[in-house]
C-alpha cells in the first residue's frame, strides 16, 4: 500500500519557490525565459508523447530548447517550461517532511535538462551528488 502525503496547492507552490531559491545562484543567474509550473498529474497523452507507460511516476518534465542548443538567432519565443507534478511528487515522498526534498531534487533534475544534460548525464550527476551527501553524514 502506498502512503501519500498531501499539501495544499499554495503550500506546495511555496515549497517550489523555496526550492528555486535553494538552487545555487551561479545556476539561477543563467536561467532565462523559463516558467516553472505546478500541475496535478501528467496526462496520459503527455506520458505517451514521451514514450512512457500509462501510470508512470513522472515527477517533472522540461519542455523547451536546451540552452546549449540555442543559436544566436534564438529569441522572441515563448518561455520554456518546467512542469512539476504534485501528485507523483507527493506519492514519491517517504514521509511528509520529504516532499520538499523531492521537489528540490526534481527541480534540479529538470534544470539540468534546461542546461542541456540528457537523461543519462542527469542520472549520473544525481548518483554523484547522492554519494557526496552520504559521505558527509
């Protein structure tokens, strides 16, 4: 049985703002024309479009042109978007206190895609970061 911890939308959005501010400034300062939005759940259509099976626990998704793929003529475009999916994030948390950590980790993951890292590179960086955290404890 999966336990799900629920936050009011306003509290969840505040946690997203706090997670954004916790991202190191050297990265935040390089982010431009990006909207970070909270959605309830990824749609079946979104999962299908991204080659994911129905019911897949998608926590977040970057939609846009990664920074490293933008040329000199890139401009006058709608913002890229990071969607954070509240339901899957809440279900991924082991405890209510973990929701903020899952938000932060998911936001970092999607920002890495914004900067141009592919999924394998992001996962490798996450493993490296996790091993450093374990070493410090």
